[in-house]
C-alpha cells in the first residue's frame, strides 16, 4: 500500500471554540469544518503542556518535557534525542518544516541574555530536530516578524524576507515546498503558525486589517464572559487570526488537489495550547495578570484536533478524552512506523477506530512557569495541584504538592467555582490525587506527596 504524505498544520494559542466544528457561530473555519466532515473530529482533545516551547518539544520527540529538560520556554531541544523527523527520515520520508521553531535557543531565565542565541539568527542544521529537507523557519518568529512583515531562514541559513500578512506568507513557503515536490518519496511537512498568539512586543493580537470590524459581532465563551481579562478588546483580532489560518488551510488543500496528492495526504490540524485572555493566574507574581496560558484551566488545555486523510475518514466525532501528546506516535503510525513504548501517548487512530481496550478516559498535563503544577482532566472533574514556593521557571517538578483547583465540570463547565477547600469533596479529591499520582509515575516522575489545599 502506498504510504501517505503527512502534514501537521498546527497553530499557536488557539482555543477549540474558535472553530465552527466546535460550535463557533461566526464564519471562521469553513475549510477546517469541511475536513472535519470528511475526517475525524476529536471533540475532547487536550494539550499536555500549555506553554509554547515545552509543547513543541513534546511534539518533536514524543517525550514529556520534564524528561528532556524542556519544561519551560528558552530550553533547547537536546541534540541526542531521537525525534519525529529522525524516525521519518529513516523510514524514507522527505521532511520539511515551515514557521516557528522555538527549540534552538537557551536562556537561563527571561531576564538575562541568551546563552545559546538563535532567537533572530539562522538555526544550524544540527539544531533543527532531524529535519533535513526544506526549511523556512525562525526560532522565535515573534522576534523576527509582526502580523505584517518579517523574515525566516532557509535550509542554507539564508534570510527570507516577507512583506504581507504573516500567516499568508508562512503558507506561501509551504506552497513553495509543494510546488517543487516531485513525489520521489512520501513527505512529512510541519507548518507551525504563530497565529493566533498575541504579539509579545505589542501586547495585542494582530489579526488581518479590518478584523475588529469584521468580527465585531462576536459572542464570548462563557469563561471569558464571566471573568475579568482582555477578551472583549482582543477577541475580534484573535478571531481574525483564526480566520486567516483557515483561509490558508484552504489554500493548502487546493494545492494538494492541484498536485493530485490530496487523497493520499493525512492532514492534522491542532494547536499547542489555548488562551485564557488574562482571566487566570492573576495572583501569580511571574505573570502579573499578563498571562494567556500556563494554567490547568480548559481555556488553556482544550485544543482543536481534526485529522483527515487515509485512515481518518468518515466524518467521525470522537467523544473520548485524548491528549495531543499522542500526536508523534500517531504520525509515525500513519507512516508505518511502530515506536512501541519509545514515545508517550496513544496512537489516536486506534481511538478513532473505536479500539478503546487500553484507553483511560482522562488526560494529564504538566504546568510550568506560572507554577510547578500538575493536573488531570476527567469526564466529570478537573483537578490541579502545585508546589508552593517553587518557581515554575526554575524547577521542573517537586516531591511535595498541595491541592490547587477542583472543578465540577458537569455543574460548572466554565470552571468558576473552586472546590479544593470544600470538605464535601474530600473523597473525590483523594481519588483524583491517586489517579494523578499514577499519571505522574507514568511520566517518569517520582510519586509525590499531595497535601490538602
């Protein structure tokens, strides 16, 4: 059987509820909605780490960020870890990478200059995580570009400048790869957009011109409507970014069809994490209310996940809770590579096919930077713990934690009432603590003490 091409199209800081297939009422995502109708929509997909660098490290290695010392931003991918691209190159795939990398440079902390500095410079081949082919990337794309204009670097470390809207231009590079693709090998291409992430140096979301007017009739999700933050100001531009991502997904699909390879291409659409629009972590000294992620709340963890193409067909909707930690293993399985226990997570095709024999309907996440934290999300509960007094930018884990949050998801879907100190839920917290300890042990961590809040 012919092996499929695989495209991993992932966005940055995108909530699942920005998309029509997840209930968004505005016309944001007709192209992704069409893929969901053809393929598989995972309704309850959650990230295992709601911070850019750590999640990217997981996507490229299939390892928990704590296991490879990438538990926070500004920690480079270890060069001795076998990556997704390494496996695929060995399997005879052509590999390509476009967009934001965020895994080459190193800082001791946010307040000091880089120790290893590729933040605005070309990334050398040995720091590209095994991608040996087409390369149009910047380590910190938010430092080399804005919503309009910027630059990346090619495989020969030459600067490639662009002038239009960033999501359009990053997609242009992906289309350039497809245009020159000759079909001698199957390909795996990662397209790593930075949209809809806020522009750090301007402290705002930068949608295409006209977004504020175009999406002024937005309806805020329940958590953002109930809590103080900046969503009322920022949401139209945020949705503008999301609409641009979908427009560009449509361009990609059209090019695949033009090349005659659409039917043999697996397309995976997801995001590294969501956004809580400064509604959470407001009491944390590190974030000071300026944070958009770094929390156990579903606003940060619940992400879109649609997979379409060979093996992922039929317009299925998967209700089971899944972790995007399984994406590397899923990608390799689609390419015919079985890594067994060498990577964490599940082959999500098995879940899509209804093979739930080894599936546990809960997800686990590691929280860093805002706190040293861990959490599990079950069908009914969201339970989080943290290590008091430990700086989440300095410490990857702890042997001692205290209860942080407990939410009753059936009766409190927007996670507004914290039950961590309510004695009526003591037995539930004890059971969830036990389950969380099991997940931490599976992640290679020591089994900690979990004390009451």
